[in-house]
C-alpha cells in the first residue's frame, strides 16, 4: 500500500512539474519580446487594448480548426482585441495559405529563427497568449480553450 501511494505521489508530482514548465508565461508579468523576421505583405494589425498571439503552423489541423473561432472573437470585440498569427514557417510556404486571414485586426508574422517560440517556451500548438497594451500577460493556454466568455472575464477583471 505504501509503495502504491509513493508511486501515485511521484506520478502526481511529475505531472504538476511538467505542466508548470510547459510555457514561460506568468500571468501579470511582461511577456517576452517577439523576434519577428517579417510581416506577411508588411501588414501589421491595428493597435488594440489586447493582443492575442497564436503560435501556429499552417499544416496543423488543430491550428486550422482554432483559427476561425479566434478570428470571430477578434471581430466581435472590434477595437478591443487584435490577433498575431505567428509561425516559424518560411514566408514562401505559409504566406499563400495565410494571406486569406489578413485584415485590419489580424496580422501574420514570421518568427526569426524560432526565437519567439523559444522565448515563450512554446511546447505545443496552437498556443495562445493574450497581453494588454502595456505588454502584461492576462491569459495563456490552448487556442481551443479561448472563447468569448474567457475574453469577457479578461475585460471585466481589468475594469475593477
């Protein structure tokens, strides 16, 4: 029985330390600097109260599944949230498929040698980070879990 409890405790410890080290983002603290090599068609998104970075790969089905929902949220909260789709892919490979997502509130950025992915400690995609206009992280997680309710909570929290 003691051996079983020891094994369960060890597994629980490993799971919690692994998830705690999954990303380098601490809510309420400044996000790392982005190392953007270039912007698709030199178009950056308009300024907004909050920015959502989605770490992305154009061939990933999970990324492709999450992007329309996040774009819908960006459009719903016009002027409050913009979106940066950040990829490590080459401009020549991803540019064509990502052009359709460009708008005043959505930009596509190409990471400089994966440095932004490294600085943020990205371990999975699609990973999202939302930060305010001063650069402080207010939310991070799997893109699939970001929704209108989550963004409403972010807006409500900041108003207090």
